[in-house]
């Protein structure tokens, strides 16, 4: 197959002489025809292509997995190009609709909700725009039939690819199975993701895994509920042992492939969109309360000064955007000291009475203030906030209200001291403090070193997704007439969840994969004009997408 590129140069000029006689001028058109070389696979054999990975492989976008996203998945784009160079069929475990979300035996699975859509100013749930929907992709009732070439399992970490029973519905209630992989295992529920891949005797593979090994920790704000995978350990435990086992097995039959490393997840829009100072003094709910808030915190700030911790003082500006208040586990816990200083203050009982409480409640309030603000500070620009914190900041935490009422506060007063990020410090799960970011950076660097060395030893192509992310976050990448950046909504590269690419973003990554395949195996996708046209792919999907 040959491609022809046309470069047209058009030149027109009108000449007027001193006598004012018009002289007709020929319009000259020069056509230069450049003949492109025929596409060749080089030393790669694309006849049986299998892709292994997580949500980035599955085609996950806008916070969900749905048909349109899967059709525009990275490996499906690659398979279409591979088909031009001897590649075979490529089968994906398509969902049943374009809604997103999963159900089991007719009931929605919590946390597996329909996709996000653009609500005019920010991402919103699909159902907030179109109303209630029925999720039709049911992992107990209507799973597709494999085998599947796309073995991207959203949520999978590196060691999950080796785990038997990871696709067994019976293990779901035990937390040992992934509902997305349940859809793919069919009559072999205990088969692992890697075994599913090898059962097809792949001649070429792509492997992009490891993102969730650090991303899970980041998405949970580093609160410890989703720890980073250990760097070292046996297969199924440590990243080095697991990744080595994956590559050794995938290449055992002579297959060639391309792997990708892990982007610095803290530079994606999920962590860079919400500012550290979102409290607007012109906001009609927040602004009028600033003098009262500063009066309350003025008492606490005096305590901080007395304890030699002025850096923890809290004050809201009446003219500029203010920082939110956060809990920081790295700070020395001053709870007991704060309580003690307040109890020793002769003026504190009178201060407590300004809230409509009796002076006898002073010890209770002192204890509550100590426990609440013993490890808190105002946020700085070095802190990163998860995208979902935007819907929490400034809202009343009902659990806190109940707890304070149980301590004897009125509902009104309990509500005043339960405003997220203002009177109630934001919990660890909403923010990545610098020490947590450092943990993520160190793990990412270690994982990427393992990926690079393992790929090099196996002679595999390597996509530097980390460098690609840096480019998107620092000025953007221009492809054809489009410039993609890491800005949420407007950047074009990242979908509405702030983590996963748009279809256009996946197209950009597909070209990077082909570029490295060309360099490693001698194929010529780029030189033959067979890169993906990023402009053919959307940056968002309509709420009414069918």
C-alpha cells in the first residue's frame, strides 16, 4: 500500500505599470508529489496482538468504561494500524451501553457509576443531566464471550495480573476479584490476566502497568487505605519481582512488544485543578463570616504563639482568596498543649459564653479545640488536592455535626464548627502534602527504573509516558493543528475525571507507541504516513450519546 502526500504552493501577484494599464498575470500552481514508502512491520509480527494493563489499556475515560471509550481505546487504535501490517482481529470485552457503570444481578455495584459529562462549568455525573439511568452491563447476567485481545482491567495493579481468581465472581464479596475482569474470564473464572494473554500465543504485546501501584495511594490522599506497592519482593508481592515475571512470561514464546513507564501522577489535572486557596471573600456564604471566623481563630492563634508554633495560625482574608485549613500528620500533635493553655486562660470561659454556652462548658470546648486543631495548618501552594475535594470544601460534614452534638453542642453550633476546610480541617484523604508527594515520586522513579532495565534486557520497545506527561503539563504537545495540555476540560488531553486521557489523548499516546515500535523493530508507521490523526478523535462525549 502506498500513500501520496500533496504539497500545494499557490502564488498570485497583480502588477500595475506606471501607465496604469492592467497586465494579466498567470496564476501559477506548483504541485510537488511525494511518494511515501510502503508500510512494513520490520521484525515485528502483529498477527496475534494482545494488550495487557489497567484502565489506560481498557479505554477508561470520563470516570467510567463504556462502549465509545473502548472503541477509542489505545490498543484498539494500535490494532487498526497493525492490521495494515499483517495484524489479525482484535477483540475487546465491550460493555453493553454508553452509560458506564456496572451491575451484578440487577443491582448497581457501589463505586462503579455511570460516566461524567461536562455540566457547563465543571464535570458532573451523567444522571444529574439526563436523569436516572439503568446500567445494563451486568457481570452476573450478560458477560461477553472471549478470548479477548484487550486485557486492560481498570483498577488492576501489577501483581493483580498474576493473581488467580481475580476474575471469579465468587471472590467479589471478599474483595479478591475485579468486576471488570469477571466479565472476561467466562468458563475459566480462576484464570489470571497473564494466563489469559498467554493462552492466545501472542506474537506481539503491549504492557502498560504500574500506574495504579502509586495512583491508588495518591487518589486516597495518601491516607494509608491504599498503600504503594513495595518496590522489592517476590512475584505477586514486590514490583520488581512481579514486573520481571510478567516480561519473562510474555516473551517466553518469542513475542516482541512495547511497554510504557509510569507518569508522575501528581502532575495530572486530578491533583492540579483545585487550588490551595479556593475560599473567595466575595462568596455570599463565606465572605460575611470572615470577621467572626477570625475572631474565633484569634483565640487559637494566641495559643499557637504561646506554644511557639506561629506557622500554624489561621486567618482568612477579606480581600483575597484564602487557603483552606488541613490536617497534617507530619506536624507535632499539640492537642494536649492547646487544651491545657485554654483551660488555664482566665478569659476563655467568657469567650465560650459568646457562643451561647455556659462558662462551665469551657473545659469541653477546650478539649474539642485541642483535638480538632492539634495537627492543623493552612494549606500552601506545595499541597495538592484531589479533584473530588472541590465538592467538599465549604460543605458541612454531617458526621462531625453528630459527633459534636453528642458532646453537648447545639446543632447550630455543631454545624458552624463542621465546615470542611474552614472550621473542620480537611482530612488526609483530600490532600497530598509534600511528604506524601515525595513518597509517590520516589516509588515512581524506582518503578520506572525497573521497567526500563527489564525492557532493555528483553529487547523491548519502551514508551516514556513520564516524559510525555511532563510535556503536557509544561506547555503542551502540538500534533497537527492541535495543541494538547494537561488542563482539565480545556486542555484536550485529559478526560473529565482528571486522570484518564480523552480519545484524542489516547490517539496522541498511540502515535508515541508506534514511534517507539519503529525505532526498535524497524517498522515505519511514521515514515509511511500511518500515524493516527488525533483530530479524528473527540475530546468529550455528549450526555445523550447512544
